[in-house]
């Protein structure tokens, strides 16, 4: 049964192709990559056997679904209110079924990522909330980050001349400066096996987060790229 679900998942991921991430909306919603200074959030869905999830704020008539994402789907940032906020990650197909809740202060003009990773039928599904950079790189440069959602394996990633070594499962490498334009990406497993090699286009004075998702045991891997223009 799990193999059938993963086969269907692979077809969905391939059909969705490559998308981006950036201020003001979600990839696949007909919204374009634009510069924005609003408080915003996006979802990196790397939970290999998890259903689509939604980020939700408010209750009752104030309830708002901020963003929904399926596995390995690139998303743009979506605006949320700043200040004190009760933010929930829910199963999209069963509204009100909370996977994780984050209550706290969300800073003005700051961007956040909800990272969902792991597997329900294995070591468990995990959810993290991280604050992203608000620094805009100089024209001709791009800030690049890497997230390791490749189940239970360490990886190393090179983007152009910049390397993100020894990334543990569930961790981000941190934003680094890379020349904008076309860049070669290589992803290596901790034992040196090549997981992927491909080209990406890095936005000038923007950001790109590369997510490495999949499973060694299941023999699947995807590399969605989440772009942003601050």
C-alpha cells in the first residue's frame, strides 16, 4: 500500500514540475514572484507519507487558511499578521485536525518557514518553525539556503562555488552568498553517493532555498527550489 502511495506521489511531484517561493503567495496559485516587506510564512513539506497541510490563523469567522502545501511542492511566502499570533499547521483534508501549533510573537517585516519532515510510518513526523533572513543581497548576488529533508541521512550540497557540508537530517545550512544567474547544484549523501546534479537560476538580489527530500530506503529523491525576492 505504501509503495502504491509513493508511486502516485512521484507522479504528482513530477507533474507539478519546478516552482518558486517568494513574497505574497503560493506557487501554483497563479501568483508571481514579487518583492514584499510584509510579515510572511511558507511551508516546506518534506513529510514523505504525510497528506497536504495548511497553515491556519484565527478562529471562527476570523479563521484564515494562509497556505496549503503538498509533498515537495515549492511555495511562495504568504502574508500573515505581525504581533501575537496562534498559528496552526493542520491536515488540509481534515480542517481542524492540528499537526502542530505555534503561539507567540511574529516580528514585523519578517519571514518564516514551517518545515514538515520525516514519515508517519517510520521515525515520526516532525514540524519546525524557523525565522528566515531579512537581508537583501546586493545586485548580482543571491542568498542560498539548503534544507535536508532526506530521511535520516546526512548530505552535503554545493551550489556554484559555495558548499553546505555535513547537513544533518532536519537541518538548514544557513543563508550564504552565491553569484546570481545559472548555478550548478550537486547533492551528495554522507557516504559520497551522488543523489543529484542539476542547474538552477538564482535571482539577483533575491533568495533561493533548495530542499533535498526523499528517502534512501525507498529510493526516491526530489529537489524543490523555493525562491524569494525581499
